[in-house]
C-alpha cells in the first residue's frame, strides 16, 4: 500500500467515523480477539513483550490501578526501544521513589481521557487544517499531524514521535504504540 493509499484509507475511516459508522483501520481488527478477552491497558502492555520499560514505569509511578480502571483512556505507549533512545540513566533515575512525581507527570503526558481512535485523530487533524491539539491527563498539550501514512505526535518541546501501531483496543480504552517518549516542558 502506498503512502497516498494509506492516507486516503485513513481519511476515509475518519470521514466514516464522523458520519457515525464504526470504521477502523486494519490494525484495529488484528486486536479483535484481544478485545473479546477484555484485557485492560496495563494487561495489554504487559503482554506485548515490547513495553516492559513502560510497565515498570507505570508500576513505579503507582498508576497500575488507574490504568486498569474502567476509564476510558487513550494511551500513547512508547516501546522499550523508544525509552532506550533517552539519555543513559534517564529511566533508572525516573523509577526511583524520590522521582515519582516527575515520572507520573511524564506518564500522564502519554494519556488522554476518553477513547481516541486513529480515525478520531485523523478527523481532528483534517478538521483543523493539518494539525490537532490534544490535551493530556497531565494538562499538557500534544500536537498531532499526518506525515505520509503516519500519525506524528509532537510534544511541547518540539520532539516529533511517530505512531507505529494504532487502535490496540482494550476493555478500558485504546493504545497507540509510539517510537518515542513525550517529555513535558
């Protein structure tokens, strides 16, 4: 599928979603079995094998119960590789008990109240002439835009992160996998 075809498919999904139809990209359908089993956001992250750092950080911040609650939440979930891009020692420092407040702010900067699918994001981006501002649970802003066939999220410091997998549906929301970590101002 070419970037133009994928972008057209995302736009069609967004338009269908705004028309009240339940259209989701193919990635969402790959997780239909997971949705049937009703795992929550934390359970899904624990099962992927690529979110071990995120899970450890969620535990260190005391957010397991929150992200296991009914929600709904949308979580932009950095992979272990994304966390590894941070300067050496950053994660080890953040998970220390004395840094719980900072870690909590960073993690809640990756979460949005409500269920926001990729179709919702694309619809917002198109509605707002190419960029959409998202307010996170941390109270900070993220900016979403399209770049070819990818949704790209930019944090308040101007760091761009690609969404590499969309619409991992959970019992209490949706997860979008990212290749970077958002850091609040």
